[in-house]
C-alpha cells in the first residue's frame, strides 16, 4: 500500500449503525461486492469503535483510479457542517498510525479524498488534513 485515504460519510452520526447502511448502499445501489472502505470509525452505544470493511488484501472502492494502492477509512459524520469529535479524531490517529507502521508509511502518505479529487470536500471542510498529519507525526 502506498497511501491511506480519509473520508467522511456526509451523514450525521446517530444511534443507528450507519456503517451497515453504507455497506447496504454500496452493495445494493452501487452493485459492489462489499462496502468500498477498509475501515470505518463510528460512535456505537456511546463510544467510538473501529469497524472492518474490506480486508486489507482486497482492493477498495473509495478513490476512483487509486483503489489498488490505497487503504480507505471512513469517519462517520458530516465534517462539512461540524467538527470531528475529539474521541473519533484520536481513534483515527491511532488506527492510521498502526497502519503506517504496518506498511512502512509516514504522515505524508496520509491524504484526504479531496487531495485526489479536487471536486470533493471529503473528508470535510472542517477536517484539517494538515492538523491530522501533524498529530500523526507525534505518534509515529
């Protein structure tokens, strides 16, 4: 893997399991074999959890033209309209740091979806990739 790509779901995180809904949408409406992301981070029963999507040995479906060499992580939330929750942010740092160590990547290999596709705001207008990469450097 060459890059880790961060996304947001563009949906408010709520008590219902959005990850399951995203998987259903990707399979039923997009006709994909599974959810497009490798991981998700969502609030479940009051605490944030890392959810598994596609296996790391499988090509994702999250960045057109760049799925073969990337790991996709979707944070459940709409970061165009709100800031990421601090607990979710730090769990994302922990997950990404672990993947960076596993694949021998550094913080410059962690990108937002919008850094591949300028037409997208993803991972959201209020999600600073610069700040995320700086926070990541502290744990790598």
